[in-house]
C-alpha cells in the first residue's frame, strides 16, 4: 500500500446534518502547487455544497514523488491515464470509509475522451481533478486566478457528487451538468440544482 504524505495542515468542518454519519474526505494535492490558503478555501467551498453530510477534510501536501504514480503516464500521448490515477488513489486510502479527492496539475485522458477535467469512481471512494486545462495559460491566454479557482471549485464538487451517487444533470446551470468544454464549466454554477438537491447523498 502506498504511504500517504505527511499531514502538514488539518482543517475540520462540521455542521448539522439530516442523515447522521461521518465521512472523512482527504484533499490530496499531487504534483499541484497550490497554496495552503487556496486549499483551505476550497475545503470551505466544498463543505457548503454538501450540507446533508458531515465531512472531515484533511489537507495533505505531497512532499515527494508519489510511489507508483509514474506508471499512469502515457508517453505517446504526453498525457496521464485518469483511470490508472483513480486506481492509485484507491490504494492510498487509509481505510474503507475514507474518500479522497486527488488534485493534479497535469493533463489527463480516459477511455473514450481525448481529455478530462476530472473523473471519479461513481458511488466509489475516490475522485480526481486535473488543473492543466482549467488554466487560461494552457490556451495561450493571460492567467486569470479567480476564473481558474472558480473552475476548480466546480470540478471538485462535480466529481465528489459522483462519489456520493449523483449522476449527470440536464440542467446546464447545475454543478452536475456534464462539461465537455470550459464554456460548459463557466456557464454552470457551483451548486446542486433543486432537483439534484432532493436526492440523498450515498
């Protein structure tokens, strides 16, 4: 089993819940240079959208190259295989109940798609968000930190939605709407639509 990086900062968020159970969610930045203040803000923003579940978020920062992760690189495509990354994240979980959101500053793909902004095992325990294509710089444009962060929040909540049992939503404003381009991401909000919000978290 891969060892998790040493915890350098830990933040816990609790609130009143409708279905009493505790879920531990680890935000795990791998090959992603994100300031701790950004990760803390992301944790807060995620917690606002999952009010029906009590989450404990541990912010863990990778200090060295993750063992076994390099096998996920497809050198011919110059991209990372998202499915293999999710499998690697599964091995990182300290116990069966813990869920992990991996945050990677890389370009990734999965079966049937030339690229993905993120991916998750549906009703599973792991999800990943890929930052590379969320940045304006990827397309030769001027950096826009606020726009990048907004995209990150939406994709993080979207992929965690899959982990908690939510499918794609037809409402283009719902965070669970399937995004095939940055236009789709920028158009939708970071919140669940009323229809999705009625569903129970799994």
